C-alpha cells in the first residue's frame, strides 16, 4: 500500500481503540494460493461434467459418482481438506472456469496437450484412455479411420476427440454434443454415422442405456489425462502429484479403477507410460 493508504489505516486503527469504527478495508489481502484457500475454507471445489460415465456421472439420488469422483474425494483427504464440492461444467468451459477461479481443480479426464499447457497447469497423469470409433450396430461400411472420410462424426464439444475429427478426418462433417450419451444416441438412431468416444465410456453407455452402437476397428489413439488448475500453483501441483504417486504406490488407485472400469488396473496402465509422460 502507498503512504496515503498507510496513514488512513493507522487513523482507523486509532479509532478502533475508541470503538468508533470497524476495520473494514484494512484486512490483509486474500491469499492467491488455491491450496491455502481450499484448506482455509475446508472445501475443495472440483469441476467435472457429471455426464461422463463411468468416469463421472449422477446416480439415482442425483449424487456424483464414478472413477473421477472417488479419486477426487481421496485426493482431498490426502491434501487435508475435509469436504469436496463438485461443480458441474463441461469440456468447453473447464479451462476458462479454472482460470476464472470458479473452481479449484478439474478432475474430469482432460487430456494433457501442449496447447492447453499454455493456459493451465496439469498434475501428473491420473488416467489413460483409448479412443474408439463407435457406429450403429448394423453398420458394416465403417471399419476404422480410413472409412470415416466425409462422414457425419459425432463428438463431445471441447474434447480432443473433436479436435482429432477436425484435423485428421478429411471432409468430416462434425456434429458436436454436450456429452457422449447424446452423441452415441444420435449414432444409434442414424442421425450421425460414427462417434469418437473413450472405449470404456462408449461400452459402458451402450450397455447401460441399451444404445444400438458398437466399437469398430483399432483404437485411434491413446490419451493421457491429468487434473487441471490455474497456472502458478506450484504448491498445489506438488501436493497433488505426491498424493497421486502415493495412491498409485499403495494400491488405492488400482482399487478405485477396478470398481468403475470393469476390473482395469489404472495404476498398472500408468506405469506403462514413457518416463516423459508419467510425471
């Protein structure tokens, strides 16, 4: 503060002694540390789509559940934060939201990319994901990437699958949706020719919702996903990375993933990553 502000606060402090005024305007500035603020409030604000099973979704009681949800709660406990507040958002809004401090961290399967690193910081990877082509159950003409040229491709807006479709499928007519359930439903009903969706998620949604879709061909790519937070939060990143490393090492992440991902051991999948991607 400048000399005038200092003088004013000294005057107000003197008046406080006489009980004449309250100390409004002279309190210390709030900390810019996301971790400190979350610990002070006792709440970690976690953004997720709430519509991305089995990673995260709402159960019959309208409560968030899934792999990301269990990981978030375990992370908060290890960070010494007693409560998790889940904030519904979407892939198109995650980066803007975390930069604007509408939530503390995104735990919703965001793929780590160089472009995103220019805007936000990421934790070490906490999940890997394979992207499949899903088509209608009676479709025999689409068997993989080469046969997607010029087709109507359904993707969730703001995802790397959307970017993949735009840049790697010649003549693709992109149809964007708020979530994968809507995209797969349109494929099953013939309003789109194919959808690019996580192999775990697509299979789960098709089974749960009796969607008339199937995976076809080889995986298009494998994505490495991290947790997202504002740039410059080195203390938060350090503590989150340590907690994740501990969860991988002590079997907690394996137990969570086996529960939600059809028996898959996510810790084992993460250990397969090249050294440059693993930390």
